[in-house]
C-alpha cells in the first residue's frame, strides 16, 4: 500500500487530499482517501485510518514518499506502525535533510520542536542502490534489505515505486477536482 498527498495551493491553511492505494503484487485493489489540513497535525491519524480500511488483515507494507504531507503536516512512523500494524518504507529520490527543514519550521510553527521530533527519522535515511538507480530509504519495522527488495519489486517505470506514483496521481487529481 502507498499513501501520498494531493495538490497544495496555499500553505498555512486549507485542506488537501490524502489518498492510499492498496496493491496485490502489481495490481491495485483498493483506494481510500480523506482530507488533511495543510500544515496541520492530523496526517498520522488520517493516514492510519485510511490504511486500516485498506489493510484490514494487517499484512503488507506502507510506502510513503516523505514524512510530511500537505505542507508541514507530519507523519509519525512509530504511531502509524503502532496503529496499523504495518511496517513503513519511506522512499526519497533525493537526500532528505532534517537541517533544511529546521529553519522554516522554527520560523513558522510555535510547535516546531514537536514537528522536528516527529521528523527525526529523516536523519537515519540510508542511501540504497536499486536496479533503477539510487534512492534514500527510511525503513521502520522492516529491515533495509527487505525494504530494498520491496522497492525494487514495485519499480516499474522509474525509481519511484508504482504504488507511490499511483497514490500521488489519485490524490492530485482528487484535490484538483475538489478545487483544493
């Protein structure tokens, strides 16, 4: 399963779509979506709810392309794993940097310390070589070798695993259709 956010037209307010797409092997088998607040603190609970709907059996892995959605709405990997029973694999096509996030968070958010703690797993992102090219991965509740194997299994057209590409597309199209 993979989850991603849609288009964000204005930071600091409003909502966008968070969509999750469930897969069996290389075939999408379910979609669930909800709204999340731009720069809010509801991403973890919304994502866990969507994943719970799609992964009722508690099997599989959750792919993400960032620990932030809808601007700076942060996703807590420990909480998502605890709430869903699913391990998580965060795939970056660039080297993530907690340091690059720190200044804007401190400038714009009175709860910057909380958000930085939630984002702290970014510091543990590892460079992983795949058949489609290098990526950075955060593996939570799963080993890096298994995470790499799963990423490669779903790398159909690019370095981005296909479920993530589809989740992004679904969320983006839904947010545009809703005028968000």
